[in-house]
């Protein structure tokens, strides 16, 4: 049972992220949005 408890605690820390910062999923989502935005701007400039 102690093993399961430590496993649950590890999952909680992983969800919160290191140092209580934003979750990795949130950072990945923001990164994807930025990449798509930059790609759109680059294409718009190339068309002009």
C-alpha cells in the first residue's frame, strides 16, 4: 500500500509540474499556438 501512495503523490507532482509551475501540456499547447501563428505570418509575408 505505501508503494501505491507514493505513486499517487508522484502523479500529483507531475500534474502540477516542477516547482508548482504550469503543466507541461499547457506549455506544449502555447508552443503549438506560437508556431502556428509564426507560420501564418511568414506565409502572409511571402504572398505579399
